[in-house]
C-alpha cells in the first residue's frame, strides 16, 4: 500500500515538467524572423603608408609627376629621382559587401615655395570586400611649377579617403 | 485589438527602413592621409682638381701604384716618384642633410705614347650625407696599373664620378 502511493506521485511530477517545456518552445518560435536585419559591421579605414612623390627636379616649364597606385611614376617636364611611394590603406568591413572608395577632386601640398596641386587621385581597391580586411593603394598627380618658381624643399599636405558599402 | 496590431506594424517597418537607409551613412568612414614631395633644384657635381699621379719612373716589370684620397702614392719596390701627386677633388651640391653615395665608372683607360694603362679601384672620402648647406666635397683616389716596359711620355684619361642622390 505504501509502495503504490509513492509510485503514483512520481508519475504526476514527470507530467508537470513535460508541459512546462512544451509551452516555452511554442512561444520562442514566433520571434525568430526579426533578427536578420540587425547584422552590420562598421568600416574602419587605416592609413598604413603616407603617399610620397619622392624627389623631383623641376624643369624649365611646369610639369607633372603621375604616381599610380602601383608601379613607377611617370614624369613630364620634371626629373624624377627616387623615393616615391603610393599611399597604402586598409579597410575592414563585411566580406562580400560592395567597397566604394571616394577620393578628393584636388588638394594642395605646401612648403617653402608656391603650393603644389595634387589631383586625379586613383586607387587599386577592389569593388567588393573580398575579405573582412582589404588592402589598397592610392596614387595621384603632382603638379610642379617651373625651376625658376618652385623653391627647393619639402612640401606636404593631406587628402581624404572615404570608404563606403 | 485589431487597431493595436496595425499601429504596431508601421512602427516596426519604420525601424527596418531606418536601418537600411542609415547604415551606409553611419558606416562610411573617412580618414585623412598624408601626401608629400621634395623639390630638388638639381644635383650638381663639379671637378675642382684633376687627379694626377705626377711623374712616375717604373721598374721594367711595371706594377700597380695606388694614389690615396690624401694624395700619397704607394707601390711595390722599384718605383721612383717625382712631383706632387693630387687626388681628384669634387664638389657636389644636393639637398641639405640628404643621404648620398659616390660611384665610379669601370673599364677606364689612361692613354699616351705606349700601351693604355688601366685605372680603377677608386676610393673616396665622401660623407654619407650632404651638409646643412647642401654641400658635399670629396677627394678621389685610384690605382693605376703600369704595363711592363711602359713607353715614357704623357698619359691622360678620364673617369666618371656619379653622386647618387
């Protein structure tokens, strides 16, 4: 007699637990769909190497030095000595998303003589984030005055790089 | 009950739109990079003093004689030297404090009434950088190889000095 009562109360307890679990699972299912839109990653842009046109000797007439994102610069009416390096950048974002680089139309670099314009910025950045971290380069065209006007010395300035999805 | 349901769903839709429109603006990242160039008003090298071994009386077997940047000559036995030898002296003008180095042509010959003599193994005492006023003056020594039974007479030749910027 005592033995029979104990076994029945155990059966009731087990049934209560089963109902409690079942009702929680049913409520959770109705909320699953809203989570997808919240997944986003902020883009971080970092300058790894400063753009440098190197050492340039002006000519009798005004000239340019075209610094491509990769490869050697092209001189017109100036003599290029050495030391040029394209700007090197890194962008981190979400892999597979579009990668849109926006560069300035023109900037100036200043020094001991007349300011020099840098324009026609170019980049070798891919069109999409091929991975979560993408390296790319930025080149530009330097406009140099004549030997008579462009005073020797160091000239420097800044330009902006904007990365967007 | 119905009114509450429709009122809530436009609010959710607005939230989703705000995410889609807001995301590119919020995640676009702009960084300023640095660009620089150095204008050089030419690198000029001029010879101030021609190199001279002065008068040399070689032994019949010939041999190599070495002119130092200090203007002293040394050789193996049997040579007699007269007159005042001179190292080559050069003045270079570049950019203040900029690193530089000097290099020489090869295969240089000194010619005269007898067989040509080889001039090489150049030495120099150039500083590793231009000074604060963009100057770098230096002396050049060399080794002259005299052939056996070299015909007496005046011998002259040239060598090229390159100042690497």
